[in-house]
């Protein structure tokens, strides 16, 4: 009887082990099936149908960008040492001039622009309610900043492939310190155009721009002087002569 009891116990233990193994295999199969189903669901839910023609329309050629610049994007753009060309690739990239014309009009969750400035020029002291970041493509650029419109507290020089991120509310300005025209690339958080003051300028900049007849209304939209067209043409030929 004792021998038979041990045999019965061994058979029961073996059956239990086999049963447990079957349960584990069954659960593993169910887990794999669920994973595959989830993967298939994910692929289906994220697959889009973009035609080749539409995809080709999302390419921006630099040769085309150079023909779409705006010489008076902001009220400071008329001031000596702040004259430059602004280019809008995606979104408004901040603008006081409704003439901006983005190269890509499809919705994006970011805004991209480019700037070309002659030696010694760049945006005057200002701030935004959103992050803006820059990467020089050519030349050397001096960035300077502070926590109020009244003074500069720091600065740095950056060159090609360097990157700088400027937080909301920080006052900043920058200039091309190279000997030739230089380019930089900018990325901004999404924001609505003409929904309020943007940028906020240091008081001195506003005063100087008024002497040339330039102001911005409460929506941040440029108020142009009577000779705007003449000034625009002059700056366009001065800053972008290769396009004439």
C-alpha cells in the first residue's frame, strides 16, 4: 500500500505539473495573440494615405525660399543695424506684417522661419510669450539677453550647427557679427498671429521706429507709413540684390 501511495502521489504530481505547463502555454499564446492584435491595430490606426504628388508639395527648395523674403516683417526692420530679410517656411514665425506668406500651408504643431542679415544687423531688443530657438546656418551670431527691457545681463556667440533656446518672457536680441551676409534657422512654438502684441519691444525701439512712421496696434499688426512701398522696395534691393 505504501508503494502504491507513492506511485499515486508521483502520478498526481506529474499531472499537476503537466496541467500547470499547459496553463502557462495557453496564457503565453493568448498574450502573443493580444500583442499581435494590438500591433496590427496600431499600424492600421497610424497609417496615412499620402499621394506622391502631395508629398512633393511638402518639399521647400532653398532657391524658392530666397525669392519669398520680407524686408519689413517687424517695425524694427527699418532701423539701422536691425535691417534683415525674414522668411516664413511654416506658419507666421512671428510677424507684425500681414504680408508674410508661408511656404508650407499644411497644419503643423510648430512654426519655422529663416533670417538673413548683413554684417552688424539683427533683431532689436524684444521678447515673446512663447519659446523661440535658433540654429545658425552660416556666420557667427551674437545673442544677448536680460530679464527686463532696460538692460543686458548676458551674451554668447554661436556659429553654424550651434543651437540656442530662448524661454518666454526673456528679453533678447541678436546680430550677425560676421563680415558677410549670414543665415540662421528658427523654430517657434505655435501661436496665433495678430492676437495681441508680438513681439513686445523695448521702449527705445518703439520710439525709434515711430521716427520712421512705423508702429504696431494692440493686436500686434503693423501700422505702415505712407511711403511704405518705397521703403520696402529700397530695402528689398539693398538686402536681396541677387534676386533682381
